[in-house]
C-alpha cells in the first residue's frame, strides 16, 4: 500500500494563522491612525531589479491566440518599491502596502521564495524618524512579546568594530579575506570583491549577534552598498540606509531615498557591470522608475519589513515554514 500524500496540508497551525491575521490587522490600524494611504501595485512587472543580490523570477504570457513566437516576458516583483516610488512622484503622499513578493533562489530556514512585505514611504522623514516609526510598528505587531525587548542603534562601522575588531571602511582587503576564511569560508576567492567579503561577514558573523535581547538598528552602510539610498552628506563613505535585526535575524531594510535620476542610473549601470562580472543574467534598468525620478521624487524615507519573520519573532517560531500556510514545496 502506497503511503498517503500529506503534502496538501498546511505547515502553519490554525493558531498561527490567527496570529498572522491579528498582525495584519494591527499593521493596517497602525497606518490608518497615522493617515498613511494603503496602495496596491502590480505583482507582474515589466522590468527586473538589477541588484546582484536579488533574483527576479521571469514569467511569460502567450501573445494573440497563444502563439509561442509572440510570447512576452515579464517578471514577478521582488519588492513594490519601484511602483510605489512612481506613485510618490505622481503626488500620492505617504503610502504603504502589504503584499506578496517573489525572489528566486531563496529557500531555507528563514527563506521562502514567496513571502510577505510591509513596505511604506514617508515624505519629509529622516532616517532617524523612520527608525523610530519602524520600532513603533514592530512593537505594535509583537504585542506582549515586545515588552522585555531593549532597542539599540549602532552604525555599521561600530558593529564591525564591536564584533570583529575591524573598521569596514579602512580594513585592507587581504585582512577581510583572512577573516572570511577564519569564519569557515576557506573557498573565498582571492579575487573576491571588498563588498562580497563584507556582506559575507555581515551575514555569518555580525548579523547573527544583533538583536539577541531586543531590536538592533544598524545604520549607515558603506556607500558601495547604498542600493537606492542617498549618501550621508556628513560622511560620503556611508549611505543613509539601515537594517533592523531581531533575534539575530534581519527584519527590515530602510533608506533615505535617492531622488537623483542621474545618480540612480549610474548605480544601475554599475549593477549591470557587476552582474556581468559574476556571470549573472543581463538585465536592463527600469526606465519607468528612472522617468519618475526625473519628474521629481519628493524627499522621503522608505522601508520594507518582512511580515513572516516578524511573525516568527512574535510566535517564537524557528522556521519560516511554521508561519506560512503553504511554503513553496506545497504551493
């Protein structure tokens, strides 16, 4: 007798699904009380992200009468960021969105290819003001679990000095390579780029030690890791970007948003060159986002918070599968 296939069952309990529903309701109430507009942008988009750390899933639709030769390629969004910035440039004012996003090649204890983000943008906010609001929302979502949590704000530079006794802005490349190998990455290549090694050390050494007793905001990342953030006018080596950690796990990523079309285009072009160096698929920059920046993005700060990981923290769950109805293998 063949074994019964149980893959139809959800991996989250009914109690976990109820907790997820409560967190969603708390999130919407939080933004409603602050007058932030909820928006809804497409999951299927025309342009992929060029960021070397994100992998956009490609989807194809048949043309007229299902002709394969006329198929058109689209992508599933990895974040609603580009579309939301187009809304901001069109005069939407403060906005937020709760949506599913898809990132290819991401699967593990903390990763599922499809997951839920809460993303929002606040006009006129500084990076510090946005960190204040992120902490307020996370505490609201966590409820009683947040009561004993402390909160710290530490620069990226100080986090490396504290955990590895090196200054990430000045440490020599050979020393970074030696540190990577010391922490288990014997295969780290001699040709590895500086940011590759910094990101490796952040993910395997520094990050897991952050927020172990509460919430840790790590701010002012290296300018080379700015992504879509402005550079710090007080220290051009640093970007006005932060990440939030709780229990050694990254929960959120926020920017004081870059509004310059020319600078953003130059960064996208650098992404394209880096993708070629790493042997990744060639992708064209999102021209609609660049047109929105050219039209004028209001001064703002924005952040994406992972709902599933926040739910894990609230419930004390060890795996993302425990808080999802159906992870990718059961979708």
